[in-house]
C-alpha cells in the first residue's frame, strides 16, 4: 500500500547568483542547484543541477530591471555545465524549473513496527509515470516520543507504542503524510513489572493449599513479563524492603495458582512482608531478587537470570490495575477458538496480567461482565484505532491474575482498557479505569 498525493503541476524554484569581476557571491539554498567557479580572469563555469527530467530556464540580468534568457531546455543529465564570459559589470543568474505532473508516494512501512525496531521509509517521485531522480526531500515526524526519523534518509527508530504522522516535504514545500503505528514489544529480555501488596495479615484458610503457613499471613503477587523456571522459585531468592529499611524474607514463594499454559509469570510471596494496616506500621516498598531466578527454557532468548531485578510495591490502598498484556501467538493457544468469532475475520488472543487476582464486583462467574467492559484498540494501517469488545474471554475459572481476551478484526491490537469499578482485588478494592499497551512477540 502506498500513500500518494498529487502535487501542483509545476514546481517553481528561483535561485539567484551574482558574479563580480573581482570575485563571486553566491546566494545559497537547499538543495544547492546552481554554482559558480572562476576558470580564468575571462571565464566562469556555471553548473546547474536539477531533478531529471525537469523543464528549466536559466536567466541573466545586470541590474534586475530586465531579465534575458541565457539558455533553456529539459534537464537530462547532472550537472549541466555552461561557460560565462566575465564582464566588468555585475551579472546575476536565476534558474527556474518545473516538473510536469509530478506525484510523490510513500511506500508502506512494515506493519506493525515494534518498539526497538528500525526501518527505512522509502519514497517515489514520478512524472507521467516515469521516475524523477534528484528531487530534494525532508522527513519529519509529529510525535518524537513515539519514533525518531532521519530527515535525509527516512530511517525510523521506534521508541514507544502509539500512532505518529510521518511527513515527507519536497523542496517546493509540498507535503505527503503517512501514519506510522508502533506497538509494544515482548522483548526477549525479561522484565520485572511490579509487586502488589494484596493482603495484610489476611490470607484466607483456603491458601493453606498454596503454603501450609499461609492463612492469616501477608500475600504479595509479583509479576514478570516471561514465564519462570519452577525449580528456581523458592523464598530465599527474594527480599522485601520495608519503609524502615528492614529486609524480610518470605516464608513461601510459589507460582501457584497461575501455572496454566502461557502463565508461570506471577510469584506469590507469603509471610510477614510488612504492615500497612497492622501496627507497627512499616509498609513494604521494594522487592529484590537476590538469587538465581531463571526464565523457562521455552521463553524468547532462552533461560535468562533475573537475579538483581527490583520491583516497586503497589500499596495495599491503591486500585488494582493491569500489570501486563501480550499477544499470544497461535502456536501457543492450546485450545480452539471459542464460539462467537465473526466469520472470516482475523483472530487474536490477548493475555492480560493483573497486578493480583481479581473477581467481578457483581459476583458474575461467567466472565461476561469482564468481557463486556473491556475493549481492545485495533490499529489499522492508516493509523485509525477502533475499540473492539472481545467476543470471548477464557481462563477465568481459576483464582489467578491471568485472563485471555479473544478479539476479531482487521489491524493489530495496540492497547486494552477496562472501565472502573468492574472487578475487585481480594480485599474488595475496586479496579481503576485503566489502559495498557499490548506487547507483540
């Protein structure tokens, strides 16, 4: 696909150069089209470089009151060279040129572009269907926080998710624009996301199935972008740092209950992890990974060690939010497409990871409440973003923090959002209205 814009039939460019018997004075412009070089005391070499093919007329005058033609024609080579006799009076030159039925197009970039990617945007200039060579162009972008672009080469560096407008300006000021969609990148380098102080001395009796010491203790799920190696998840690998600087080791650390396919990304820490409701008040602030904690073998980039990672603790009194969202490739779906998919439309599975386990406030166990109040922004090639309600939600029958949203439609998933006060954390605190960019493999 190309973005095209017909330009004015004629490009007009005026460049004035002055010669004196004693030397040269050049009025500069970008790109430099006309240049002068003194060959001898009697002769000056005049060089004219134009896009080809273009119509040109080279004019001369001594005092700007009357211009006369020096030469004219169709530029077919670069540069065109002319010899000018030096006179005792000043001599001014002006070049006028035009390209018939000029059209500029921008080739479509790879879609989508992921954060961290580099690509080069290409343009084409044609006159009556034939290529035009040597036309000066400049690239620009309106959102330098989303991507950067080299003004001369069109090389783009994707910096953050979103939609930006690329602009190509020809040397006569004509503009051609194209939208650039950048999506989040599920990088091969794993990241520690955050820790959610979910319960303070309040884990229920049922938590005994996760850890024998759990009932009545603190619970803190910590989330990562990649699945972890189960054997590495032991309590001695973690330290919780409180506001007073105390370093606490949890009594238990487990990936349960989030151990289904595409999960094992959330570690539940259990024990005395600080106090926000129980005296002495000393809330947790950070979680450190102090021992070897490897990602699973099947993760992008192979096993990688997260030792040294640091996670900020989300306060007990904060609203629960999304921690992460990613597109799950079809080869990892592990199930057939749920009923309700529109016929013939592309299907996507998006896994959302919440900071902690959630349940609908209204008690709905079917998943319909969570499905109806979430939307996925589908970004089209032209930059338009359409909010789409998932046609299905799965992985809701267990008390973990992962859900699977199924969406159909053209474009790519850019973000996912949920309205406020639809779900609640284990303490009964409602969620905040939230939107998060979706990572792509």
